[in-house]
C-alpha cells in the first residue's frame, strides 16, 4: 500500500535537495547545537544535578531491576555514563540530550515514512514548544529516558506492520520491553500498539505468519526479569505510583488545560513554520502530498490515543502532568497530517528546511538563556536553590571528615534522597544510598554491611526526613555550612558519623526494622539540633 502520493519526485526534501546530507542537515544542525548548549551552559551555571538525577546516580551503585519507585534502566544508563566520563555534572546533562536527540530522530524517521521528509521535519521541529524536549534536558530522569523508547516503538510498529521482516518485529519488541524497564507507563502505548494490530487490516494480516509470534516471544522473555523483580518487591512501585498521583497529581480540569495549552503552542509553532516558507527568498518547487488514510489512522491512534486515554483517567483521579511527556512526541506529525488532509493546497508550505532548524534552535536557546539567567540571578541574590548547591565541595568536605574519623572511604550515606544523594554523588568512596533508614527503600542495606562500613547520616532543616533525637544523641554529630553565590547564602548540613563497628544489631532492630515509611519516622526538630550542637561531640 502506498503511504503517500506525490506529484513531485522530491518526497518533501527541503529546498529541493535530494541528497542524504540535505535530508538530515537541518535536523542534525539543530540537535548538535542544542546538545552542546544544553550540556555546556548548565554545567557552568549549576552546582548540582536535579534531585531525580542525584537519586538515580546513587541507585546505580547497587544492582536492582525495579525498586519501590521505578524500573532500573535510567539508573543503569547513568551509572554506565559516569563510569565512562566520571562523576561530573555535564555527564548527566549530555545523557539527557542524547535521549532527547534520539527521540527527534525517531519522530523524523516515522514522519518520513508517513508524510515525506519535509513535512516530517516540520512536525519534528515544533517539539521545542514542549518543555519535555527542552527544559527536561536539565533533569535526567525516567521521563527523559522513556522519550526515545516510546516513539521508537511507534516507528518500529509502523515498519513491522508493513512487512513480514523479522528485524523490524524484533526491533519493535525490544523497544517495547526496554520501555517497561524505563517506566511502566510504557504499557499504555504498547496497549494501543496491540489495538492497532487488531484494527488495521494490513497489520492484522501479518499475524498469519510466524514473525509476530517470534517477536511476541522475545518480548515476553525480555519482561520475565522485571516481572519477577516486581513480584519480589510486592509491587511496591505500582503502589508508589498510586500514592504519588494522589499526593502530587493535578485535577483533571487542570490537566486538560495544561495539555490543551501545550498543543495550542505547538499549533502556533506549526503556523509560524508555514509562514516562514512564504517569506523571501522562496525557492520551493510545486509539491503535492496526499496523506494516506492508513497513515492518518496510525497517527490518530498511536499519537492521540494515549493522550486522550490519559486525559480521561485524569478526569477520574489526579495525575502527574509530566507522566504525559512522551505522548507529545507524535503530536507535531499529527497536526501536520491533519493540515495536509484538510488543506492539500498548503503542501507546498507544509515542510521544513534549514531556516526552520535555525528558528527552532533559536527558540530552544532562548529557553536555555531564560533558565540560566534565572539561576545566575538567584545565585547573585543569595537564594540557595538545590541546583546551585556546590555538590563537589560538599562531597569533598564530608569525605575529609569521614576519612579523618575512620581512615576509610565513605561507603554508605543515609538520609532523605536529596541531602544524602548530593553528599554522596561526587564522593571518592562512591557510597550507596540508604533512603530514610528504610530497608524497604534500600534493599541493598543489611545489618552486616552497616556494621562493617558504618554510615554518614545527613539532613538539613528543610529535609523531608530527619533522625530520631535518641539516635542522634548516640553518635558523633556536627554541622557544616557551605556558601552559595556572592551573597554567601549558606547551605547547612547536619550529620551523624557512625563509624565502622559502631552500629549494632540492636540499632538495626530499633531504627531500621521498625522504621516503616518516611512519614512515620519521628523527626529531629530545630531545638534538638541546637541542643546537640551545645553538647558537642559524642553523647555521654
């Protein structure tokens, strides 16, 4: 079946260039410059990664497949990247940009199959209007890793459903399985993919062969480890999703408003792209494209279906807005396809070239300048934002404190995930994270390990978790201050130093096994901290 019909033999290649260089150069320019800028500038402005990135970095130091929050693929990738490039801020920023760039490439490849190169590039270059494809590059997390896997699955499914070639079916199965290892919301697009195979006659016809069966078998085999690990955690991550939605989700009306606003901004960016093509110099040959009905159906189902389903669920129960991040990836292509379907005469203008790449890049860099400028202004004003904390200095100082007391490298850092994470991130000892002294959240922690390695327990006045005063009184304690910016805003970190050999079975029984969740732990008040500071040293 012909996906698109054209009166020009150029297949939408911008400005009439039919070479591979001409096909990829606008997108390549955009992606390379964006990656360099969004990696280099934030690395110079900020002092620490975002909280999710810090948590992932420390999770990666202990093997797991799924924990109480998420599957492990983003942590694995970040740990591997740190092993290659060292534990530096630019590493996580570059890794986020690589994920975003891969998503753009898959959008372009899918759009080229469905609409032709020029319209596909236009549909891809409206994505800077979505913060998940720009600002999210500052916070490497599960949503960012899921972006290329989501659209990669859709691209593979389209290619697979047009042929019986085993490589494309295996590629689709691999994208689907890897998506589950990134985030469980991948199940939504996989479900719509299965629906597409059932509803589409050409795709359904492939089921008579053995190729889809082999791909399904591979998919199931790849999911066995995560299914076993999920059962071993008593499905804690699914329970966490429910609690997180209730605690931090937004009502359905707000969800609908925010999604609608983003789509309108994308539509405005598309209109701007059409207008640019009408500006001189105009060297666009006549170009006609008829969007195939099957291609439009695919975009509607796979591009719009998951978003509409999420909106429907948000009307029933609160939802986290960022969980819709990968669902925007095909909206640009869908808008272009709907435009061409309704207004075929606009085909001459509904394509992108080098000038569109430059304009998209300008929009992306303007967003970067805004965030970098806001951070510099906050630093100058003495506002100690988390991203401005001097992570390298914090790690180095606590390494010296630990080394002076124990003579050993720091192996375990405990506390809330942000404070403990930023202390341990760049530590030479590469310590593991013991979140809130909760063994369920940190299954790699054992009595023997704590007795052998000890731990540094840290918190701040604003921490979500603090130790019980009785625990804090038993061990060496102190407070360290770190300056942020020219106004010398101070970040103060309190700590308990529990040296190797000091932790006992009784301590484990009292402070860990009965810990429960972070919300149930008694917390050290500001007056308790001051009292400990007055007594100084080790409790008598």
